[in-house]
C-alpha cells in the first residue's frame, strides 16, 4: 500500500503543473463551455491510458533485479529528478494567457464540437513525449507484489480515473475567472511543492535500491 500511495502521489503531483493538455482544456472550456471541454478531457485520459498500458506491458517482461530492470528504474528516477528540478527552477514562469471570449455562434452542433474536442484531446496527450517518459518512469518503480498484473491493472484504472476527474474539474473551474486568478497566484507554490516531492520520491527509490 505504501508503494501505491507513493506512485499515486507522484502521478497526481505531476497533474498539478500546467502543460499542453491544461491549456487545451482551458481554451476549450472558455470558448465553448465545460461540457464540450469534457470531450478534450476524455481524449487526454484515453491517451494517458494508452501510455500506461504500453509502459506497464513493457516492464512486465523484465525480471526483477535484472540489469535491464535496474537500468530502467535508474532511468526513471533520473527523469523524475530532472522533472522535479525543472519544476523548482521555473516555478512561477508559466503563463495562463487564455482568452475569455466565448464564440457567439458555433457552426457545429454541441455533440459534433464535443467529438472534435475528444480528438483534439487525444492528439494533445498522445503527441506529448513527456507522458511516455513519465509513465515509463512510474512503471519502472513497481517492484515486488506491486509489479503483478493485478496491481498494474489497478494502477491503470486509478490513473485513468484521476486524469479524467482532474481534467473535468479544471474544465468546470476554469470558466470562473476568479478561480483562474487564484490558481495563477498559487501556481508558483504548487510547482515548487511538486518539484520537491518528485525529487524526494526519486531519491527515496534510489536509496532503497542501494540498501537492498
């Protein structure tokens, strides 16, 4: 359970820092409303799940304590350390320049707009190389009983649900300008906290490997 909480925490903290997916959701929510933006959220979650399945299936063939598995774990820790340092170094430099003008008249029906948003969200998530590296890093950290097919299935379902729920929450909240301003003020602190947590997580995994 402790390893599950560590991986789940690292995954959620990574969601807090805005990236291409965040800006797509924000633009869609502000221009077409959160219901249409929920389509982008679904597409992003499906793209994330594709990376999760690929990452977990890839590490399933690696024998624990093998040279290749240890190398993958170290590479994952190195990436999380790099990501954490970047979060801390560039905290507060993200700009939330999203137009607040909604389209007065949409030519497409709402369902067509929602379906297009699903496609845009999927492309945004699947074309982001950071997602592949991040999920490969998390998958490489699974050891012992948590590396079983059952646990990996649980991780996959959990992460899909968290990505979808968080993105929909962002889509609903982002239409409120006061919420957006509060998030913008809190962003530097959130990025620093996320960076420190990722560095500590990677350092803890490395320490555990050295103490085996």
